[in-house]
């Protein structure tokens, strides 16, 4: 299984990474930071690959928004959120 990490620095990085992902075809994409639901949705629509939201996930609301954006899983270093 392959997970491609996508670090979102700006719009150009987003487009470059989407082009790369469409060539490589990983099993999953992890978006960092994972707190932008509209970008999660865009990446999922443009690639057809399941998205994991990671980075800066600090609250239950962050988790909810990521799932609403289309994330299939959440990655966080906040142990109190692991069972949410």
C-alpha cells in the first residue's frame, strides 16, 4: 500500500502534486495540513483517490470538517482525538 503525502504550501504546489499523483496513482493521499475541507474535496474529485487528512488536526470540529470535505481517515498527534 502506498500513501502519497501532499504538503499544501500554495495553489501551485496543489496543482503540481495533483499532476504527480495522477501519474503515480498511490493507494491513498495524505493532505497536510488537513484542515481545509474544500481542498480535500478538490483533491478527491481530481484524483479519485481516497484522502487522509493530517496536520494541524487539533479539535473534534477539525475532524468533523475534514470528514465533511471527503476525508476517509484522520491522522493526528493529539491522543485525546484518536477514538473520535
